């Protein structure tokens, strides 16, 4: 059993492998398809962008395709960076610069006002069928400095109160058990057998 995930993000790809392999699925991503078309993420919501990515790739290769659109929502920044999380600090994707920008904007904001959440929308597109979506969220706080070197993106500054560490200080499995992506994948996996029919 195999699933195609329409992502070129190495960090996401690793997490999909970790989460799908115990379910008996092997994972292919766009890192295995260097000629895949670039999808312009023109939507203004996670759902629109997830559908756009999944449907473009499903059409191109005529196979069921899953896409992930996700991001960090910081309350004190009015919900930013949100759907712009990947390129918050500029046109080039740059995790380090993105983190610096969030920390800078939050300078002087006290701990109780540094609440944030990660959101993930997964879209499953199938040839000639209606696309379906699943969501998951993970609550936390933005730290004042980086901690840990696991995960990707904003993980080093995303503090999880229950676990008393950042997402970057967890193993892939620990992160997957509580993350926005992990939660969305659990919902998707329950329906996957019916979706692949
Ligand atoms: P693909 O479109 O190829 O999947 P992308 O990185 O462009 O990769 P998105 O448009 O969905 O994906 O942007 C998601 C960004 O949100 C990602 O680049 C990170 O900066 C951030 N992000 C999402 N999930 C995260 C996580 O689990 N941990 C840390 N940062 C995350």
C-alpha cells in the first residue's frame, strides 16, 4: 500500500513517513518526483491551498494524492504568519529568518500573551471524485529563544505546556502524537481504506 503526498518539504516528508509506516503505508513525496509541476499557493485559507496542491498533483499523475497545508497562528500577531508561514520573512523559504521575525515582533510581549497554535489541513484528491479534507491543531506558546534541534520550521520556538519542552525537543514519534499534523493524519487514516476504494 502506497500514498503520494504532494509536498517538497523535507520536514513534512519525514513526519508523514513516521506516521504512515505503522499503518502499513509506504510514502512517496514530490521529492521522488523532481519534474512535478510547481503549485502556486494562491489561496487565502489552509483548505484552499491544500486542495490546490492535492488536486494539481492528482490530475498530473492520475492517482490519489494527499496534500498538507499548515502554518503557525500567533494570537499577538493577529493570526500571522498563518497561511504565509513558509515565506514569512521573504520570497525564499527560510526557517531561520522566519523564526527571527516572529521573535522580533514578539519582543516585550509577556509570556501569558504569547499563545499560538499550529494548524494543519490535509486534502485528499482522487481522480473524478470529490476532494475531502481533514484538520488538526496543536496549542502552545512562543518562547523567547530557540530550544532543541529536532523537527523543522518554527518547532524550536513552539513550547508545549503539557510536555514542558518545545516541539524541537521531542522525537518524531512524540511530536506526531500531539501535533496538528499527527491529529489530522489519524482522522484521515481512519477513512483511508474507504477513500482508496
Ligand atoms: P509544501 O507546500 O511543499 O508541502 P511548504 O513548506 O511550502 O511545503 P506550507 O505552505 O504548508 O508548506 O507551509 C507550512 C509552513 O508552516 C512550513 O514551511 C513551516 O514554516 C510551518 N510549519 C508547518 N507545520 C509545522 C511544524 O509541524 N513545525 C514547524 N513549523 C511548521
